[in-house]
């Protein structure tokens, strides 16, 4: 279930099959459209539970003062603000996103709050992170991996830029483990395009978001993809019956001389 593209191959954009080279532009248009109302729609779609899920993600990160964190696909900056407080003045957070519209919302939000003197903003492609090897104590990507065209390349890039002993956290919608929860979730998520139309005037973007969730690898598949990228001690935590899952993996520490 790896979707590493090669030349002239296709990939999925929601339920559509599109040329690999076109997907990033299609995804960009989605997030250009939803950036201004992204947080409002998150509250509507998750009934506010995304805040609790992100709080648990922060706890699993085990971030300490002075560390360096990459908030990948960090969008509107809510996780970066939390990481910023944890690393303190001696640490650093890079809020990174491939989409300029989302990154602008995050930057404006942080500046408006007078926060984040230790936050740097960077427009990057997760598949080829422009950072040196062994740069980060923690890399977190929340609700972003499913939008990446070549997820395997992104995982390898994350692994490369982590410090030995560093950890990666992937928070993403996943596959419910209880059939009743799955059926209720499926029914509820079908309302998201309607809510998107009412709140943002855009139903198509939210239809894509629903479809992208359905097409995302399940928990076991994503865990194996992390192993294939080099991560060790991989595990995942199902939340809300598997509606969301947090995957955790480590870059092996360098052996003692």
C-alpha cells in the first residue's frame, strides 16, 4: 500500500486517479480555498475533539526545554504554539507547510498573539525536507501525511532529518476498529461537504478531505511504512475507536564508541 510514484505514474486525489505531477497542485488549491476557515471547520467536523487529540499528541512528544521541533504541515500553527512554550527561549520550533496560504494564516496568528519568538516559518515539501541530517529532536505531522503524494519519501525525509534517538509523531485520521463506530463516523463525515458549503462556500474541498481520509493507509500499513523508512520501536495509539490514530517511531540512537 505504498504510493511511491514513478515517472508517468498515477496516484489518488481523493477517489480520483490523477497524474502524479498534478496532485500537489490539486491539493494546493484545496488548502488555498479552506485556509481562512480551517480552524473553524476543524471544530465543526470534529465536534471540538481535535483539541483533545492534539493535547495527547503533545504529551506523547515528550518535548523538553532547549529542543528543536519540526511542526510539519503545521498549517495554522496551533501545535507550534504549544511546542514553543515547551522548548522555551533556548529551543526552536519550525512551523513548516507546503501551502503558502496555510503558512500565512499560521504566521499571522502567531504574530497577532505576540508569541513565538522561537518559531521559524518555512515553506517546504515534506517529500524532500531542506534541512540537514540529524536536525530535530522531534518531528510532528498532524493531519497532513494523507495529502502527501509520496508518503514513503516523506517518511524517509523525516527519518533523515531526525537526530539519533529523536521521535516522529504522525497524527492522522485512520480506520475505526469498531464496526458501529465506523458506520456512525462514515455517516457523520458525509455531512462535512454540506458544512463546508455553509461555512466557506466550498463543498468540493471538503469532499476531497473526506475522500482522502478513506484512501489513507490503515494503522498497520502505516506502521509498516514507518518501519520500512528506518524507524524503530514503532507503535500507534487509536483514539475515538480508531477514528484517529497517533503513530510514533524513533530514529535509533547512535551506538556508543
